[in-house]
C-alpha cells in the first residue's frame, strides 16, 4: 500500500524512517499543493510514502509538474541522476545522535563507499546548519498563525455558536483547535507582532538565506548529502507530548531541507534494539533543487 503525505519539516521522512519504508520530500514547487490544507506555505511539499524506491520514483513522476491551480508549481526535467561524491556534515552529527543510530549511519556510509562512492566531509561548507532548527521554529509558527487565521467558524471550518460574534470566535477556536495548534499559533503571532518581527521573524529569514547559500556551496563539491533521518528510532506514542521541546528537537536532521527547498528521501538502513524489540532507522539523502533522479539512483544502489 502506497500513500501521499505532506512534509513541512520532516512529516514524510520521519514517519518513513520510524516504519522502515521510503519517504520522499520533493523539491519545493515540483508537486502541486492544490487541495492541501496549508500549514506553512513556504515549507509545505507533497510526496510519496512507499515500500520501495521504484514505487517512489513512479509516483513522483506521476504527480510532479506545473498545475494552473498552484502558482508555486513548476515544470522541470533537468535531473541528471549522476552521483559520484556524497557529502556528510560530520561536525553536525557529533551531538544529539543516538549511539545505535550513529552506528547504523556509519555502516551505511561504508556500504556506499564499497559501491565506489566517495565520502566527503562538508562541515565547513554547512557552517550555518546548526541554526536551522531555530530558524524553522520561528518561520513555521509564523506561517501557521497566518494560515490558521481563516478558521474562525465563519468563513471556514466548523462553528460553535456564542451569544455574539466575538464569543463565537473564542468558543470555536478555543474548543476545536488542538493544544499543539494553539501553541504554534501563539508562538507565530508573537514573532510576527510589531515589537518582535524584526528581532525574530526577519532575522530568521536572513539566516534562512545564509543556509541556502551554504547548501549551494556544498553542492558544488558533492552531488548528494547524507545524514540520518532522525536522531533516534521511533519513540512511544505520547512519549513526548508533554515535552514540546524534545518533540521539536526530533526534527534536527530534516527541517533544513524544507528551509532550503531541496529534495530529500528517507531510506531504511537497518534495525536497532529497544526493549526486546527491533526498530527501523533511516538514511536520509539530500540533493540539489530538481535533482530527485540522483536520490532514486543512489537509493537503488543502496
């Protein structure tokens, strides 16, 4: 069974890693988002979740391309599929990575080396990568706040009636929006407020552009970048619900692809043991804009 998902900061790749399947986040704009309920408009991408790499490629080829109903979509077949050098930001992987996941990742690199690929340390090129999580959790909530403003029970969505219009707003948004949605709206509204927009939101966009330039420099040296999809194997249901910060930190290896707009795929790369159970881990491969073919090529070899 194959499916489609939406990836704003890793919501295709991380579940794919946790479940031992393939999850592709295409280039921003390569797949139409017409019909998608927007979360963060500059980050959202539609992609496939599949059982194998061939199905990922087949589905992507079917859904990609220009759509007159989505002005951000585009037509492009410039991918070359050529991969010789694979970059790894080794300094970025020194902290926050589960030891067993690290071992699996290193084993994956050895397999790729055995296939003839050259592994290159690109830590110096991605010098701003460490700021990507902070940048993401400023820009994403800001766009959530903007996109969720329409769900007031009048123009969109369900409605809980009040004695007047204002009470209806409060009841509808207070009763029908979940805790995490409210948290992101509050955070986003804060960073967009008159007193803090320059300090947080505008600064985050400046750093986002620096991260984009870093990736442009890195992709002049290598064709693909590799790193783990998630710092840990799957956590228990509800385990991090009461600790939002820990939940956000789980995105540390995925959010930058959305900030930069480049394609990335999670490929199953092994199992780690937790409480007498074996849980999957994922190898994440990242390519330049519109170079999904490189991910498919490398995925088939791996």
